């Protein structure tokens, strides 16, 4: 069940709410995201702007940090921070407005798969997160192709009229979905 926090004021309030949900997870539990704290903060800092629709409508906000293949990327496992030149990192973000009804996670997934099918993309098991075919389909003019990029980390936030109901993260091949 969602704890209703009406009206997020700005980007800082969204970031604080996401971090509050993460901190609620018990250390050592399967949902403990403390090892990914730095990557989560990088995702939060990559959000370009606050969207007022987050307070008015059901919206799925998705953001990914994408690294061009062939970059001189190295990983520093202490702190889990990527060392990648800024020119090698692309931030992809989108807001998907959902029909104005109360959503549980299963309904959100069905709606996102329906929207994929409308774009002539295949149904997938986890449509909450960005997939390479969506990036290719919607951002051809930025010369992003699935063969020349790697999605390193991503976050999805499900907003429902001023509150965050679900937050999802992908790091490599692992994903986590947290219920607020």
C-alpha cells in the first residue's frame, strides 16, 4: 500500500522521496540497495527537470545511463562508481502518461506492454524498464543503436497524482522493484 505524500514540489523533493524509500529497506535483505547508492545518486542527478504532470496524472518516469561501447570504461568497485568520460555517457529519459485510474504494478505492466505493441514492438516480461528496441525506436536521430551502447543503470518511478507508488532499478542484469 502506498504512503500518500501529496504534491512533490520540485526535483529535490522527488530525490528525497526516492532516497527515503531506499533507506526503508533492511540492510542485508534482498532489497538492500546500499551497495548501489552511488549509482542511484548518479541516476537521480541525471534527471533533467521536474515534470508537473507527476502531481496531476499517473506517470511512469524512466531514465537510463547508457555508455557507448568501445569507451575506456573502468569500474571502481569501492563505492560502485563508474569511471567513464562524460562524452561516453548518454542519458535517456521519458515520461509515459497512463490512463487516469488507480494502478497496481500488474496493471502498469499490462499498460506498458500495450503501449509497446502500439509502437509495433514485442511484448516483454519487464516493460517497466527501458529496453534497447525502445531506445532505437524513439531516438534514431541521436545515433543510439543497441549494438553500440550498453545500458549500465536505470530507474523507473511510477507516480500517481503526487505520490510515488513504485520505484524500480536495474544494475547490469539485476533488477529491483520497491513498493512505497
